[in-house]
C-alpha cells in the first residue's frame, strides 16, 4: 500500500491506549526517506489522538 502512497491500518483499526509508548530508533546520521518520514508523521499523529 505504501507504493500507492496510502497509509492504512492493517488490522482494520485500533484504540489508543495511554499506557503504551512507541520508540523509533535510527542512526543519527541517517537521512530519513520521504516514505519513512510519512510513516513517522502518521504514527505521531495517530498517537496524539
């Protein structure tokens, strides 16, 4: 689905649970690709809801 530029929820949806945290780890010197940046932005936006 990323090939088409769409981000989808693979399991049909989710509920935000406040007791969980997400960590994204990558080398500091690495430039993030546009696709990876889109996934990170989507995760941050989804977690903020």
